[in-house]
């Protein structure tokens, strides 16, 4: 018989009660706000760089040929994905050694500081090749930061919350992620509208980065009062050797996390990046209409994550995960309906798949956290998350457009369906072998 384990850390005042309250204390609410806003900042900064790459490239690289400069900027953008697993390994191990709070502070300091450096770095015309080098170093550090921010902040939030509130935590953390994505689009649009295209290319692109940096320092202030969820005795015994021995013992859980995260992120990047790119470049759809529909998708994700968190609150997260992941298998084949130009067809596919997308994107981080025991959760979850995002999420939009260019569009939904099936298989195998450590 499967043994289900839980190890939620409950704030001290609640531990004295025989029946812990399901209500959030003011301390926990403030902690969730700081953790959630950090997720919003991570996704804001990540999306802003991609959205403004056409302006960033000519400012940091030789601008004799704008397309080459833009491609250089996108290559630097991709470097950040490659360094996410390293961030999980380094900062995840640190989080299990010295505690969650300190690493959460370090993560936001890295993101806010490097965003500010990008905003104020002189252009290639002023300092030459050093501009590109500084940009590359900043993106490497941001990749390391994002490698720990999402997985550890969710784990930290789960450990802070009262037992049984995992569904709410999943909803609120996903809500903040989607707020960050929506903010990136809105800020970029408003800056372009107010400043104008020419000025955006010269200096206006820096404004969204300055806003991101200021936002980061606000989050840093909020995180100063984060409660620590690891006990002193746990940190004292968590040597790097002990941490990695524990991760090795739970290797099947790490493998499950790779596919739980990878399948969700492949679906996510296909819908948020791949399909819009195919619509603009492959089918030559009106860019304004495409951006309007992607904004509508972002709104659905924001509202949907909140609603799903409410619906899943107090329910068995494992059951919710299995149902939503099974639904992802047929729904990803909706993209095969968009095979010829037509904004109506694009809208139907993009918005038609949005419900299953928001179901999967709301739950996957909490489900990942549930697969690792608390004393090695920072390392195990961050490692699986970093590999899943880098290998499957970071390549999804490229693969979709590439298969489409070869008239082999059907391969991509098969690929995502297989990833979804593997995530279910490995999740059930890990749950049977090691149990789950959060929720039921």
C-alpha cells in the first residue's frame, strides 16, 4: 500500500494546536506576497528581454546589419536557459544548507541587480565589445537566478502554508507568474506608445528594464521578513554530501520532476511563443491581431490560475495533476487545426487550448515540490526544474516552427503528448517508490 508522507512546516503558533488552522497568518500572507512578486519579476524580466531583443541587439552588438544584431541578442537570451540547471545545482544545494530565506534574497538581488546593469550599460558605439560581454554575463547570472527562483519560491510557499492549502498556493504563485508576463507586454506596449518607435530604438528600451530593477528592490524589501522553514538542526546536518546522497536516493523523483516540468513548459512555450511566431512569420497574420490575441491568452492565464487555485484548495493535488495532464494529451493536437492563414483559425486554436494550458501551468510546480522531502527539496526540485525547462521548454518554440517549415507540423503535438504520457508514468512510479511529501 502506498504510504503518503507530509512534511509541511507550520508556523510555531499553529504547532501548539492539535488541529492546525487552515487560515493564513499575517506573517505567512506577507511571505507569500514576497515570494509571488519575485516570480512576477522573474517572468517580467525574462519576457521583456525577448520582446525588446530587436532594440537591444543593435545597442550591444555591431549594428551594421540589424538582423544579425538581433540574432546575437536572441542567442544571449538562449544562454540564460542553458544556465538554469547550474542555478538549480548551486543555489538549490545552498538552500538546503543555509535555508530558504537567504537564497530567496540572493536570487532577487541577482535579478534586480543585473536588470539594472543592463539598463545603464553604455552601447556598443561607446564601449565596443565590452557592451556585449557585460550583457552576456548579466544573462548568465539571470539564468542562474531563474534556475532557483520558481522552484524554490514555490517550495518555500508550500512549506509556509498550512497543511491542505497546497491548491491555493499553486493558484496564487501561478497568478503572480502570469501577472509578470502580462506586465512585460503592457509596459513594453505603453513605452512604445508614449516614447515612439525611433526613441525606443535609441534609449526607450531601457525604461522597462529600469522599471524591472525598481520592482526588484521592492521585492527585496518584502523578502527581508520571510520566515525560515528549515530548522537549525536540519541545516546543521545537511552537508553537501548528505544533500546529494539524499537526491541520489530519490533519483526517480528527480526524473519525474524533469518530465512534469518539461511537458508543461513545452505546451506553454508552444502556445505563448511558438504559435504566435508561426502566425506572424509562417502565415503572415496581422501582427496587431496576433498581439491582441496573445494578450487575451495572458489574461486567461492570470484569471484562470486564480480560479483553479480556489477550486483545487483542500483537494488532493495528485488527483488534480493526473486529470489535467491526461487532458493535455488530446488538447495539444488542437494546433493541427491551424494549417493555413486565417486569424480566426489562429484564435480558435490559441484560446481553445488555453484552458488545459492554465490547468497544467498552475499545478506543476507544487506537484514537483511534493515529490521531494523537505531537507533536500531545494536541490532536488531545482535540479529537475532546470533540466526540464532547459531541455524541453527552451527548445519547444524552435521545434514547433522548424517542424512547420518542413510541413511536418503533426510531429510537435505527438512530441508533447509523449512528454505528457512520460510525466504521468514517472510521477506514478516515483510516488509508488518514494511516496509524496506534500498534500495527498
